[in-house]
C-alpha cells in the first residue's frame, strides 16, 4: 500500500509541476519579462515544459509502462556528471601570477553565508543538446586561448587549467604576457627619445591581408619571413566562421541564457544573505570608499572623453580668444573661426548642451550611423574636424588641449584613470607618423591616461 501511495504522489507531483511550468510559460509570453528573453531567441513557449507535458501524456497512456518511460525520459533530461577538477602544477609562477594566484579575500571571511547546490547536474537542456553545447564552448575557449597567447596577452589561469585537464595534460604556467611600461618618475620627460632603440632594418610586407615581417629587404625578395606565431588567413577565417555559427546555434543560446540567469540568481541570493556583513566590512575599511578607490574607464574614444559641458565651454572660450584666427581650410579657402561660425549660421554664445547634441541616448541603440552623427557638434562636420580631429588646419591643437584638460581633471581627482583610444584606419602609410607627431608636438600626456590605438573594422 505504501509503494502504491508513493507512486501516486510522484505522479501527482509530476503532473502539477508540468502544469505549473505550462502556466508560467504562457504568462511569460505576454509579460514584460519576455523582453529579457527575446534577445536570446528563446522559443516563446518553454521547450522544457513541452517535453514535460509530452512525458505526462505518455505516462497516462499505459499504467503498466509508466515507471519504465519515466526513467527513460529522466535520462534524456538530466545527467549526473563528474566535473573535472583542475590539477595544480609545480611549475614556477611569475611574480604577477603569484599575486593573482594568492587566495582571494572572500575565502578568509568566515561570517559570509554560502549556498551549495547538490544533486545531479541538470542543465535544463537535453543530453544531446548539452553535449553539442559543451563541445562548442570547449573549442571556443581553445580558440580564445590560442589567439590571446599569440597576441602576447595573458589568458586566465583557471579556465586554462580546466582545458588542460579535459585534454589529459598537465597545466604549466605560461610565460607570455603583455609588456608593462612603468609610469614616469617625477622630473622625467615622457617624450624623451634618446633611449629609443636603433632601427634594426626589419621589413614589413602584407600578403593576402596578413602582415609578414622580414629581416631585411633581401629576405623579403627571397620570401623568407621571420618565424613568428601568427595564424594563416585560412585558419583565421575558419575560426571566425565557427564562432559566428556557434553564437547563432539554438542550444547554445538556450543553455547560455539559462546559465547566465542561474549565476545572476546565485548572486542575488548571496547579496540578500550577506548584504549587512559586506556593508559592515566596507565601513570598517579605513580611507576607502567609492571616491578614493581607483576607477578606470576603458574603451573611451578620445573624441568622446570630455563631457558635453566641457566641450561647450571650450568652444565658447576658443571663440572668445581666437575669433580672428585662421582655423579652417575649405577647398583652398581659408576661414577664421568667426567666419566659420557665420558660414554655419551659428553663434557660440547661443549654443546650449541640448543644441550641441553630442550625447548618445536610447535612439542610437543598434544604430551605428546615428551614433557616429553624435560626434558632430550641432550636426556640423566642420566643427568635428576642428575640435575633435588630430589632423586639420591647426594640427589638432584644439583637440589636444581638450584632452590635456581632461587629463588634468583626472589628476586632480587622483583616483580616476582613463584609457582613451584613437583610430588608425590603414588608408595611408603616414598615419602612424602623423599621429606620433601630434602627440609629440602638443605633448599630450597624463599619468592618469593609458592610450589605446584601435584599427576599426571600417
């Protein structure tokens, strides 16, 4: 009798759970929550609930085969996996790796409450889809590791250890990494060129979109490039096509979406349980709050590193000081700053932050054409060339002045740093020389700025 009751209760629980998932899926379809799911192209009706409903209907067909079918369906939905444990290596770590590999501070806080999830590993997708996803993500991580090592970047140690464990190899610390330039000391000239190395006579040549480095021009004539670790064009295209196909794959989207939601939920639970303890820790930490901890803004375009008010104030100041200065060359005709504004039917003192219109708002989302237009003050490309370009009739003087003012503000704030970027388009072999001349001529430097030179896809 007990066995019969347990079986009946199990069937009732299965039916209720299936019905609840069906109701939840139908509610989500019409709620605002659907907006969170739609970017990931998840089906409107939850695929897991459909599988559960199909399993429930099949179980109702024949009471004799109920237990057998339920076991088979359970195997299709969930699987018990032994998660590979990364083996530690006895390899000698570099100084930076030793700092990174030190025990994280959170493990030394005994007062935090932890959440542990036990039981079979259920990924929310079928075993077949789960295997497809794992193979794809494993290859994607290997591709990322390969290209980061070839570009002299440091790949994170933890995923690298797990990748070696999956391959059955012993992990060894990599000696590749970026070259760190120490900051300038007080009184040292950042534009000192006397310590630069001599020209070694290397020759660079591009073939099929790939840059090859030769020891000299004679080696280029013999087609004997340096044996440097760069990928071939065919290998790069194959890897890129794989990643594009992986991101468009249905099972990968579903699994990734569920995984991200799971991690987000775990963090929210941690926040709910340990919020007061973290707040107490913050308050007990001397001389540290949001305003005196170091903050770095990355991926900041140099043409957008200033705020709207700063740009507007500089335009008005330049007009007040340099109204009669020749600042623009319009097809051979030289114009002063006053004449340029008259040609645009504008007066700087009538400008406001709103009329300047250089703020990228919601209307620019997924619209790169509109986003680019926001770099034109008042929608005038002439003002962009004058104030936000390194090459113009005044040699990019205004642009350099604005950036140095931004750098001065960062230095006054002391704890704020930025990584502005400038573009090299590859249209001319002189671009690097002109950009370097602009830096040196106007002495564009700040210890709170680290520069990034980008090559846009255009």
